[in-house]
């Protein structure tokens, strides 16, 4: 007479081991590779920046992007987006791009579209509109806004930045 097993009793542990190994491999693969993201368009909000070969600030530059350029998002790794621009792939930090589509007519409460400067688009993408700036100027009239504007205009050439990183012994 054949013996019946009760559900869950005397099961084959080898099957469970295989399942655990497969699950572990899946978790490892997900951790090692950037998460695929839905195809999304990102807009560059800095005056200019570089796509880099690694998700690090001192990765080698792959391509130069400028304010307003549209990048196709391929993936995400921490605070970095993997993107494609003009046939080149690279990484760009989230602080250099916006995922929001900016509409000045919506910001100003009017029904008609109005032309916006590149600076207005970038600041609005970050949530800092001309109205917000006017509010700060009114609330803090003694602040040195000219100094802030001057600091914002500083540009550090890529070669100087790389030299600084190397000489300073900075690590990723």
C-alpha cells in the first residue's frame, strides 16, 4: 500500500535550496545593475554639465550638455541618472536635471503661454521662480544678492577640477 505524505511533510529540501539560490542570484543581479526606468525625458537645468562614464562626479566626461538639452533617461543609480544624448550614453547627477515640464503660464496663473528665459526655466524646474526670489528680496532686503549672482556665475574648467581631485587624493 502506497504511503501518503501529509502536505508540507517530508518535502524535498533540494527544491527549496534551488529556489533560495535563484532568489539570491536575482537579488544580487538587481543590486549590481542600475534599475531600469521608464523612458522619461530629463531637461538640463544647469548652464552646462558633462555626461560622465561613471555615476561619480569625477568620472571621465563623455559629452557636454547645456541648459535646456533633453536627455533620454535609461536608468537610475542612487542620485545619478543614466541617460542618452545625441547617441552617447553617460551619467548625470540629479541636481543638474529636472524631470518636471515647466509651464510659465501655469506658474503665473494666466491662460496664455509666455516666453521664458533659460534661467527662469531652470529656476522654476528647481521650484525657485521669479516670484519666490522677489519674496526673498522683500523679506531679506539687506542680503547681498549681487554676491550670490557672482558666485553662481563661477565656472571651473574640467581639467582644473580633475587636477584638484587628483592632487587632493579624493576617492569616490
